[in-house]
C-alpha cells in the first residue's frame, strides 16, 4: 500500500491526541497542520483529545470517531490525518467507520504524510530512490498487519506461487524483491559519495555539514555562506537532496559545506534508514552547524529531536556549533558567545538579513586554518 491518493488541494480533518501523560510539546496541532499544508492540503478542522492509551481498534475510540465523522460531514472533508502512527488494522477500521454510504473516506497517519511530502520534494535520482525505498519498507509493515484484500487465496502455479498461496505472501515477496533492487542501486550511489568524501578528506579542507530541525533556515544559511542557490521555501522539508559546495573563507581558509535534509519529531525510522547514504555527509563531517530557529518557543525540544536522529545515524560524537538563526524574528542581537575560557558556546545570526554572518565566517575561517581552537566538543 502506498499513500492511496494525492491529498493536494484537498480538505483534511486533522486528529491530534495526547496519549498517556501530557505531551512534551504541549499542543502538537501547529506542527501537524504545517505538515498537512506542506503536503498540499488544507486543514479544515483540528480534533484534539487525550487518552490513557490508544484504542486497539481505532486508536481514537468510538466517541472520538463519531466526532471525526461529524467534522467530515460538516466540512465535506476528503480525508482524515492522524498525527500519530496507526496500524493497518486501525486505518481499515477507521475508514469503515468514517465512510458514509458511497462516500469513502481515506485515513492517513503521520508517516503517510511525511512520505507524501518527501515524494513531492525529491529531485535527484538518489533522492527519489531513497523515498521509494522508504515507501516500500513502510508498506511492508502494513502488509504484516494485514489488509482485507490481502487475505484472498491465489491458486496460480509457477514462479508466482503454488496453489493456495495467499495474496499477502505474494505481495510481500514482490516488495522484498523491489527493496533488494533499490538497496543495490543506492549502494552504488553510496560508493560514489564515499569516493567523493574520501577525496575531500584527503584535501585537508574543513568539512562542515548543516543540520537542524526542518524549516529552521538551513538552506538560507547555506546560500548565505556559499552564495549558492539551494531551494528555500517556508515549508517543512523544503530540502531533501544534499548539496555540497566548496567555500572560500579568506586567505588560507577553505571549507566544504553540505546542506542536508531537516529532521522532525518522530521522524519515521524507515526514512532515517533510507536516507542514511545522504545523511552520511553529516557522519563524515569535521563540524556540524546545528541551526536552531531561535524564534520558535519550543526550540529546546527541537534541538533534542535533532540530536536523537544524529545519535541514530552515528553522528553524536562530531563537534557541534549551535547557530541560533532567525534573530530578526526573535529579537536577539548578533553575537559569538564564548565562555570565560574562550570556548564558543553558540553563535546568533539571521541568515535572512545577514546579521551575525561575518562573525560565523570568522569562526569557520579560524577552524579551517587551524590557527585557533574554537570548535566545541560533541553534544
């Protein structure tokens, strides 16, 4: 099962429930709404609630399902999005409960929407391969949990299976073969990337990778530092494909700068796995510029989410320079903040206006020359 229809220009009812204790992020609805909008749809109503534990059949429970159904009818919504991961059985049960006569209602979960956004944004051949791999691996989890059409018996002979082989087994085998082919193709791309990284490492040039929460301003900072033209938009996951540029920082100071895919809370593991070839730009870097949206009231939690993914891909030990971006919106002054011993704690900039960028370039130039030791230890 792939995302079953493109939600572009459609109306969605968003369901966001806190499970157990109060959510660490408080209200999840703002980010979830931006996700749905980034996929190309409009959120017409947000259904909130809290449960001690998910309902096994519908995740939300019968009372909340009725509330969702009324919202669908009132707004003539095309589909429903849950800001959590649902099982295949839960999606099937929800679609049955929410569909009214001939009007079928599609139900998506958080992973579906993120995969949809990634599929829309991938531009390079590598990016498209990675998204397709993630989609198929997500699909394989849905097959394990079962869809009604997969329970049909199939009695054909030959390579497609013997008498009585279930459709689910055939589909699982077909997906497994496709996954194997995609991994082989990505392995070849990975070898090319590894060769390129090895060449950059031999050159002795400082290797810097920009990381951070999605929409923190990473690509804007990349363009400001490199005079590049990475795609910039006020959307989640505007950049998927890693771009690397060689940057001149002054006499005797060069670096390679890589712009990488943004992270997000509850980033699906299948996407982390599929994008490992791309994320290795971070793993192989000498320094990470951790870009933080200083205007976001929950930036501390976003930093934690980024560090969790960095740990998952093996980049937790790489020195990190925290760059508080968007000071034009948060009201902070541009600054290179150091402790009493001269160690850099963070840098405050606006990639949009250019405020504080000269200070950041000076720090990077010193690091590239090796004439000073401004680099922080790993997070």
